[in-house]
């Protein structure tokens, strides 16, 4: 930062200017700020004191009015009639507009006169606080409360009525019209509105209950202490300190003043004024804005002057910087020609030579990087001393499912935590130990387990030449995926085995079937001889059954030898084919306590296929399912059209004994069987037929729960056969 000539020049001048302006402006602003703040606070407290005095005067006037009414000669005369008293009170109410009702109560607490509507006349107010206080000869001024009759906030006053001998003969109690009584307090809010301010004046008691507020919904329903999160002690402390209260939530400034005690008025009321903080200190904000404007103007003028001067000084260097930037961004570089100071000319020439050498190196580097990133081999390099990865190509990113930016310059163990596949690769290849053993180059094979199958790799680890200031060389690891090659070799071996088995089976079956036929014929002749004993016939029958079983095995061998012997390539409906096959097992269902459930997808289209071969596969699947459920159960046959793959799936699910993992791994091998009378040729034949049709068979099973075989066949638009009947393109 600030390493260039222009930057240093700009910084020095601007910093000097800024510091000077800041010091002068700060001192001046703070002095004026203090004076204005004191003036604002004094004005604020003056307003609260004036409002408190106004309220005191209002209360005092009210008490005087009530006492004046109590001194009325008509009211003082015990012989005055009820109508005379009513007339005098009505005159009082008419003259004093702040009252909206008044009652006269005799010394026993019975209401004699109610000038408003006479509703309470005759009621006993003996237990009312104001009555008891007036009977003690005191004037009463109530707190604000919600009238249960009027359902409005009201104030009640009261004064004793005495006769000429100063004996208390009753009491008079005018009710104050709430809005008119507090009109003086609302004048402050109106004044603030005229001054384009949002200040409000309000009144609350020692409990915090709001009794006067411009927002009438808050009267007797809101608590000021709860709203401001303060208590009476905090309020008294602020009042004594003559300090303002700041509410960070509402961003308001408030001041309070206590209303003094008056004979007859024993309530603890407080006048409060609240003004938004921004509006209260608006003069300060305006002063600050003026200082900022002046400061900004001076700063801008200075900035423009120094920019022009610095540009004049550093223009030759900027050309060199611009050329460097273009080179960094990969733009076409044009040699710099500057005729300026001798130092600049020398620097430009050296720069041109350097760029030419860098471009040559970059061309070589790009070519190497392109080869590294496009190769199908995985390539990464590890610093032998730090075990940090320094190179990681795209093949590695794809294989290990981790981004290069999460790998480069990270420790091998750290990368292993990010990628399970990389961790498996390091463990199975014993990479860390092998790196320590690398002299120049070593080659090895390893296998990494995956979810479905292991991946085979061929690794080549080579020590790269040491760089300057390097204690240990980097190890370059190049590996290629041999999995597909291994699978192809495995498949070729399996195919070759099947071919050999087929040839041997065909030859073996042909050679066995002829003598078996002869033997069977002679046994049948011996069985029908008249002189044959029952004992001999019983053994002849067993021999014939065993010969028939051998013929069955020979037939299976012939099917394996010629799995594509069927040339009936016809348009078929898969659901109809399955329905026809299940009809064959109608009788066996009840006999074996097995139920066949069909869930056939009606969206499956008709297709050309080798129907008899499919029928052979499906019958074998159902037969195996029956044999897996000796105690009964159910077989579910479900078809499904997989539109996105243009394929069909046929699932055979039984509830039989199931198979363990070892059995699942070998069920497609010829001659493997778990049955006492099985040949082990049924499922291998099914696999061969489906694979020849371009499909696949997947099996899942759990011991004790059952097995599911899923046959999947791809549908092609064209299905052609060669002249000899072999499948060229098969579509379903």
C-alpha cells in the first residue's frame, strides 16, 4: 500500500489537508455542539416545568371551583329544596365548561341531586373514598379512572357543604370533562406540529399508568414504565440530575417534571415530554452538515490539484504499469517505447526482454498443462517433505469427486477427510508408505472398493527433479483405471467358459442320449415280460424314472449349447404372455398354498421378440419361486414401462427362504445349485437368453424374507434377425 510515487504523493497531501481540516473542524464543532446541546436541554426542561405549572394551576383552579360551589348559600341552607339545589348546580356547570356532571350527596351518603340524567339519585355513596374524605372536611381530587357507568376516563372532585354553623350537611362532587380539562396539555403537541416537529406531552402517575396522552387508546391501557423499560426510581434520579432520558428502541428523548402537592390533591403525577432524537438535535445535525460540506469542498479542490500534479510526474511509469497489466490479463503485448528519464528508458528495455522470455516459457507451460488436463489418466503430485498436494488434474477431480481448489497445497491426510474415495485410494495403494520408498520410479496395481464393484488402478510413482531451495523432491503419481479392462477380460473368460461348456455339453449330450435310449428300451421290454416278478418290476420302474431324469439333464445341456435355436420372432404382448404362463399354475397354486399376484402395466406396448425364449425364462423364474416356498407364500409378478430408458422391467418377487450373499454371487454360474435334484443350469440359461436379447437380470434377496428377480429389456425401433436366425438387433 502507498508504494507508488503517485500514491505516496496523493496520500501525503491529502492526509495533511484532511488532518488540518479535521482538527480545526473538530475543535470548532465540539465547542458549538456543547453550547447548542446545553441550550436544547435547558429548553426541554423549561417546557416540562411550564407544563407542570400549567397542570398545577389547572388543578388549583378546579379545587377552588369546587370549594366555591360548596359555599353556595342555597346548598348551605338545609331547608333548600332539591330543585333549588339542582338549579344552582346547573348554573355552575353551565358557567364552568370543563365539568360535564355534578351530584349533591347528603351527610348520610345518599345522592339527592344528579343533574345529568338522575340515574344515580337515591344511590348510597357512603363507602366512596371521595365522600369519606369530604365528610372529614377535606377537599377531594381523584386520580383518573375508568367510569363503569360512562365507560370513559373521568376525574372526580368533591368538597364538603357546611351550614352557617360550620356543620357538614352534605357534599358536592362535580365530574370533570376529561378532554377540556387537559386541553392546555394538548396545546404543546399542537405547537410542536406547527413547528414541523413530532413532540408530544403526556401525563402519568407514580404507577406508570398513562392518564393523559394525544393517543387516546393509551389512556389507562398502557403503562409508560413498561414501554420505556424504566421504573419510578430511575425517573426520579433523571429528574434530580436534570438529565434527559434516551430510549434506544423508539429513538426518543424524554424529560419529566413532578406536579407539586396541593391541599386536596394528594396524587403523584408527572408531566413528560417526548421528542424524536433526530428532531431534538436537528440543529446539531445541520451544523455537522455545514462542516461536512465545507470540509468536502476544500478536500475536493485539493484532490483535483494533486491528481493533476501527480499525473504529470508519474505518466511514464503508468505506461509501464499498463503494459504489465495487459500482459498479466493475457492481452497481446506490444513492446514499450518511452522517451523519458534515462532510468525509465532502461527499465522499459529490460521489461521488453523479460516479457519475451516469459512468453516463451508460458507457451511451453500451456502445452504441458493442456496435456495434463486432457489425459484420461489421473495425475497428481505430492511434496515429499510436507506431504502437501501440488498438482491435481481434472481426471482426479472427477474420480475422487473433489474440487482442485479444495486440494491444492493441502496435506494428504486433510484431503482424505474431504473425500472418502481419495481416502480409500490412499489406504488401498498404501500411498504414504510407498512415497517414502520411491527412489526414482515404481509401478504397482491396487483396488479401491466402491458401492457396486471395486475399481482397479495401475499406479506409477516418479520422483521429480528437485527445485532450488527444496530439501525433498516432489513425487508425481500417475494412475489409470483398469476396471473396464479387468471386467472385459473377466467377461471374455466367462464367455469362453460358456462356449467350451456348450460345446462339451452338446457333444456329451449327443453321446449319452443314444445309449440311454437303447437302455430305456430294453428296460421297458423287461418290465412288460409276463414272467417278471413284482420285485423286479418295482426296480424297473425306478430305473426308468432315473433314465428320464438323465434325459432331462441332457435336454438342459442341449439348451445351453444352443440358446438361440428359436427362430420365432413375432409381435408379442408381454402382459398377455405372462397371463398365459400363470394359467399353467392355476392348479399348483392351491396344492402348494401359493398365491400368484399380477401387477401389469397397461402402458407397455406390443413388441417383436422371441416369445418362446421369454416364456422359457419366465417359467423358470416362477418354478424357482415355487421351489423357494415349500410352506406356501405369494409370488408377485409386476411389469413396468420405463419410458425414459425406452425399456421394460419384469419383476418376480417371492416370499420364500431367500439367499445369502455367497449364494447371490454364484447363482449365474453353470452347475451351481442349492436343490437336491437341481442341475444348476436353469438360471445360467436364463441369464444367457436375456443377455442375448440385449437385457439384464438383477437380483436382490434377504434370508428369511424372499427374493426379487428384475428382468430389464431395452426396446429398439428396429428388430432384425440374420438369415440363420441369430439376433442382430432385438427390440421389445
